[in-house]
């Protein structure tokens, strides 16, 4: 009897909460309630991210997946075959699930086959993934199919304090926050970038990694979702090619195919 009474009280409480929100919506309007909910969710996400940053600042090198060439259980592995040679990368679905799923799905369907590296800047990065070949094209696997993930402008950024734009980092190119489609770039800069990086903002293992190059100025603005584990010589070769005034290689450099060596099963 007591159990039934408890269940009844829970049910009444839930109904009351539901009624309160309905009354609030009736009095204050949907816009107010939706904005309030969005604000609460944003504040919760910010708090969780801050906690994650503090955890990362105290972590040792083993906690940063980019700093080892071993492919972990919860990681994927691909070989990008280009006209200049092969590039092997590992991907991080734990930290950037949308970007990794998007990249792997495109790769399996041959979306990237025969696309060019349309933007190449030595001592910075090499960029590809655009079917138009001029930096204006490409779309995510969800465009026109799942508006919750891509309402038409691309999917959201996934920023993690455990992933950075160190040399060899694979990241999503975009036209602004939360506009990720299909274009990506690989950080190629070889110059020491550790000077000026504070241990109050950067984990010490990452500061050490930046001694070998990378682009810390891009951190926080773009989604890092993978790391080169073999073939940096190929990337350096591509980066050293002759380009025109628009950073386009004078001779096409293409992705022949992307082979999935180790896949990852996403929970949908």
C-alpha cells in the first residue's frame, strides 16, 4: 500500500511539474521558455567544459590520444591515398563523434575520391574535401536528412581540451562556428609554437608537442578529430608544391581514395 502511495505521489509531482511548464508557456510564451531552456543547457555545458579543462590541465601525456601512434580500442584508423603518397591517420570518435562519423561515412561512399587539395599553404596546413574544388562546396552526411544534426548550414563544432592543432592534427574546415560540412585540413607547420603558451591554459604535454609545430591560434575555433600517425613526409611534400596567388596548387594533387583500416560503430 505504501509503495502504491509513493508511486502516486511521484506521478502527481510529475504532473505538477508538467502543468507548471504549461502554465509558464501560456503566460510567458514559447519563446521565453525555449530561451530559458537553451540558456540553462548552455550554462550546464559551459560548466561541464570548464571541469573538463581543469581535468586536462592536470593530465599526463598518456591522456592525450594525439601523442601516441597506437590506435586505441575506441579509435578508428584510415589510410588516405593521394597522388603524392599515403597518409595514415587515426580518428577520435570519443571526443568528436559527429566529425568522425561524417568523415568515415563520406570515405566509405567514395565522396572524397579524386578530390583535390584545393588550398595549400606551406608552414601552415593543406586542405581538401570540397567537391567543387574551390573551397565553397561540400556538405555533411546529415544535410537534408537530419535537421537536428544539420539544419542546412552544417553540424556543430566539437571542441575538446584533450585535442589540439599540433603538427599532423586533422580538423574540420568551416565558414564560421557550427558550419561543418565535408572540408578538412591537416596541420603541417613545422616551426616551434610552444613559446608564449601558458600552462594555465595549455596542458604541459601539449605545450611540449607544440615544440614540433602546429597552429595553436586555431584552437577553440575548429574541430580536431584525428591525427597523422604515418606519412607526414607526404604532407610536407604537398605543402611544398608550387601554388598560385589563391593558394591553389599549380598542378592538381588529389585524394585517390580513403581506405578504412579500423572502423568504429556509432550508437544511433
